[in-house]
C-alpha cells in the first residue's frame, strides 16, 4: 500500500516554500512524485529578517508572521494538489519545517514559526511540525536533521559517501559503511552571498556565481572570517543567522575593507573552504561527494569545491535519484512519516542527543 506525504521546507535562504509530494511503499521506499514552489514576497523576507535580532514587540510580530506563513504553506500544498489532481484525503500528512527565527541550542531552545494549526485548518490535512525541539530537549543540537534522511536514502553498503547540502547554511553528512553517521553545519552556504548581492545589485542570488567570479577573494578578509571560533569548534554543532548575518560580516569589513565584488568573491570562497575543511576533517576517506540544495546550482562554487577537493568525485544527488531542489523538503515528508510511525527521526551521533527520539508534534486536520 502506498501512502503519500507532503514535505514543506522554507529555509534560511528565505526565497520561498519548497513542497514535494512523496510516496512511500509498504517497505518505506520513497519516491518523489512532484514538487511545487511558492516564492516569498520581499515583505515576508524582511519580516523574518527583522525578527532575527532582539527587537520591539516580538511576540505580536512573530505571531502575525506565523499566520502569514501558514497561508504560504497552504498555497504550496494546494498548488501541489491541484497540479497532481489529488484531494486532501489522498495525503496522509504534511511535514512542515517552519521558518527558523532563532536557533539557540546552547540556551536550550530553537524556534521555527508557522501556524501549523492554521495550516491543518486551511489544508484539511494532518500537519506534523516542530521537529527540532524534542532533540534539543534530549540534550542535542536539534540540527541538522537531514543526515538521518540522508542515511535512509543515500547510504551504500560498500561505498563511503559525503552528502553536502548547500542552502542558506551548508551542512555535511558522512555515510561510511560500519561507522556512525557524522553530520553538522559547516558554516554559511548561500545566505551571506544572497544578502550581499541583494544589497548591492538588487538581485535575489548570484546565479552561477557570475558576480563573484568578477572579483578576487581577499586573503586577509577570508582569514578573519575563518578565524571565527565556530569553524574550529568540535562537533556536534549547528549554526544559522544568529551568528552568520550581515552584522557579522560588517564587523569584519570594518577591519578588512574590500570592494563589493571582492567581498562577494570572498564569501563564495568562505563557503567553499569551510565545506572543504569540514570534509577533510570529518570525512577524509570518502571518495564520493554529492551536492544538494540551491548552492548545488552555483557553477563557480562547484568549480572551487572541485579544485579544493581534487581527490573526490563530486556530483549532485540527482545521480542518486533525487534532484537537488527536492532533498530537504523530502526529508520533512520522511520525518512526518517517522512521527506517525513513532519511530526516531534523529541521530544522536549527529546532534549529540542522549538517544534516539521520536521528533515532532501532530496537528490533526
């Protein structure tokens, strides 16, 4: 018997909502049947960014934004159903990541907003969400969660692989036969590059790294960036906009000024070097690296990774059967299914939690 789930992902890139239609057969084998994307308007992105730092009237602003986000999530769900000729009754549940506002595992919490009760009302489908909190309650980082999904979908019995997701933040998963899965956030992925080009050229992202390649990486600025203690901190670890935001960048530029285009080139190099360093430190024996997430489309970034990691065969996850833009949303469809089956969705070897835990909360339709 096949069951269908919808996975929703709205990440730190703040470009919009990715939705996938995921079918699971009786053995748990996943097939993504379709995907759908709903872009965020600039005002939603601005409201999310305004909530990242401490500010005035946060409770009211975050609650109102959560209601708005539920509308975009519902639009993604309904668009997917309409495109595929399906009804709400055809979907077992929605797995919704929510929009991260704060990530502070050191303080015992993480916060993803999006009114999931309203989403259940608008969609007529059970909604699973708040996946990160249970892992943090068990002493974990609450992130990254995708390595458990990577293990389920991309592991090979004989071959060691690394999966690198390059979204707003980049994260690495090491899948080595006979060894615990290793996974953690490497550092900024697209997030700072997107913010910088938006500020200077008014573009949402640097397509193929075309602007970055017009500049030159500034070695002093790059060195100051890489001196950030996060990069040398031991695993388990996770990060986000709470650390790597434009204020972090601007503080460094005060001491190491550079032209706008050279900053963009340096930010691309930061993403490439931090991924390469993470791979060499924690996955030195792998010979296959598969990219996913929006950064997998950045040609200049891929070229720098190939130059920094010449010993690796670098491809993307489409070679493993799942297109790069579907992976994260599919992970949250999988997590929704894990919740309904009351099976664990975390990996203690990744997050540092005390043990395996069933993740998430359910909002019945």
